[in-house]
């Protein structure tokens, strides 16, 4: 029997309880199939909207639960690929709680939550992996490649580039990107050499991140994974902290 069918039967059974109680308090009326059917039909008719509302709410809960289970299954399936510390990461190196953020430098929502993500990291409870997933066109791809080129010159400077790029307004022209690179103290020649010498590695890192976006069935950025939970869009900082604290208590 499907979950939905079971829920429908359950709702009808609950709906019939007032009728049964009414009969038990009035034994003079014989309990027959016709009597029960009549009372049940009358009750359902008078409470039809409430019953349908309850049924729909339970259907939605069932659908959400199925989706969440499917997502957790996907995260488990791609666990090693998602939580890969070969990608830029920041935070508490001793923490067993790892968060992964997928972003695009041209994404307005990614810009909107950047300070919350910084605060989440500064809380000191997690390691946070940055996954460049440029899905919004060539400008995004150019910025992501440049960020990873900086990473291979100086791992620490990657995060300076990351936040400067998210603060940048307008398109990512070669001139604008080079301006960001210079502003964070990276030598222009070192940057160009890294772009050339690490081109294959950078492309593979980006392709793997974009593949995970597709495999996880997420339509866009930003999205975060903390433990086995997926948070899509500009998720409130308190929600993310609650998940981190939940994992902390489990591990404690």
C-alpha cells in the first residue's frame, strides 16, 4: 500500500471517530452498515474541506521527506567528491564538521550571503570548502579560473581574491580581473604563469564542481552542504548555525 493511500485511510478513520463516539453514547441505535455509512457520509460532507486540507498537507510532507531522503542519498553517493580538501578551504582545521559552498562570482545571491558565510567560518566550528561553479556564462568562468590561478600562486590569497571578486560590480574583463589580482598583492607575471601552467588542473576542478551541481539536481547557486543537508539559495545564517550546532552535539 502506498503512503498516500495509507494516509487517506487514516484520515477517514480519524474522521469516523466522532460518529463512533456518538453511537457509544447512544446505545439505543443499532450499529448497522447502513447506519455507519450514513453517519460517515454526513461527517465527511460537513468536514470535506478540512479533510482535503489535511490530506494535502500530509501529501506535501511525504513529498518533502522523499526529496530530502533522495538528496541525502546523493550526498552520500558523492561524499568523497563533495568534501574534497584539495579545493580551497578555510576555518577550523581540527573540526570534523565540513561545510561546502558552491558559488558563481556573477551570482547576486552569492554576493548577498558572503558576509554570513564569512561569519559562519569565523565562528570557528567548521572547515569550509569553496567550490567555484561558474554556471552564468563566460565572465563567471573567467573569474573562477583566475581565482584558482591565484590559489596555486598563494593559497591564502585565494580568499582575498574571492571576497574582492564578490564585491566587484560589473563584468569581469581581463583588465578588471588583473586589477583585483594586483590589489591583493599577487605579481602579474606569477598570475599569468599560473593561468598557463595550471590550466588543465584548474579546468578539471571547475568541471568537477559543475558536474556535482548537475548530479545533485540543484538549479543554481549559491548552495551549501553541511553534513547530509543541502541548503539552496540565500539561506539565513541562523539556519546554518543551527545545523552546525546540531552536528556538534551529535559528535560531542
